[in-house]
C-alpha cells in the first residue's frame, strides 16, 4: 500500500459500497490504515468476513461489514443508517460497487437492462441521498463515485454497463452543483483496466493484456491499490477546492 498520509481522514466516518473485494477491498483497507472509521456494504458474506478478519489480524482494527443487496433500496438505506449509528454521520461516501458483465446487444432484455442499472447506477444516487442529511448538518462532506474509462474508450462489449458508467459522470456533475452550497464535494474516479482476481478469472488473456499495456503510457499492470491514493486525495481536505471533476486513473491510455 503506497498511499500517503492524510491526517484529516483520521476519525472520519467512511462508507464504501462494494467494499468486500477487488478495488473495494483495497479502499476499505486504505481508509482503515488512515485511522478512519470504515463501514462497507457488500452482498458476499464469506468474502467480506474474511476481509474483516484479515484486516483485524494485520491492523488490530476491523471495518463494519453491512450485508445488503444494493438493488434493494430499503436495505441500502438501512445499511447507511447503521453505518451512521455506529461510526457517526457519514462524512465520506465512496460509491464503488459495480458489476462489469459482458453482454451482446442482441441479448439485452428490458429486465436485464434494468437489473444492470440497479447495480451500476441507481445505488449511487440513493446512497448519496441517504448520507446527505448528515453531511449537510455537519457543514460538508466528500462523495466519490467510481465510474470507468470503458465508456470513454468506446468499449463495445457491455453497452448497459458503459451507459451506466457514463451516467455516473452526469450524476456527479449534477449533484456537485446541487450540494456545493452545503460544502459537500462530489467527484468521480475513472479507473482503467485494473487487474483484479475477477478480471483474471473472466477476461484477462496474455494477448489482450499485452495489447492494452501497449496503449498505456505506464508499462505495468494496474492493481486495486492504485485506486487508493486518488480516492484518499479526493476524500481529504487536500482537495478542498475540487468538485464536479472526474479523475482518470488509467496509466495513461487517455
């Protein structure tokens, strides 16, 4: 973990969606190492509890795991309320959860489209809605929405997903305008191809990875930890004048 130190994050109440694996697990650990009080929402119980045990063994501190299906807005709201009850009003929200399943245009049904956006776009708004009253009462906060460079590079293999990820940028900018007067900043992070275990299991091939690295300025694989520093920066007072922005973290493809 190569992130810097952000003293103002110590003691902050941080809520991360999809924080049990992949990029989300790296973010959970990164904020915990800064001394934040971290809660994360995830659906996968075994994986999430294993992460909690790993972090407890390594750091002597344990994040709060809140099991919920983000497609169920009532459960999402309940989880956000529990995070605030345990750790205090949420001052940093990281909307990280996503599922980048590939799908052909011809095979997409209305039901698939709705379910895809129920994971990849809709929870971002309703998680924000849930924490905004506490941020307003506190006089500010930081919201970080994870989008993707996939829609920027014209990835053709997952149109519902790329539509959702493009929508996250619009949501980020619109809510930055609405919430700025209350001292609440809203920014986005757009990762490039981050080589997580899920990516390795489903889509990474030697040829595909080599071709992608040719397009990167930095000739190395991106890993989940590469997203931690940018996220901490946007969460901290270091970026206090930055809002409505999308930070691309892709090794220089774009």
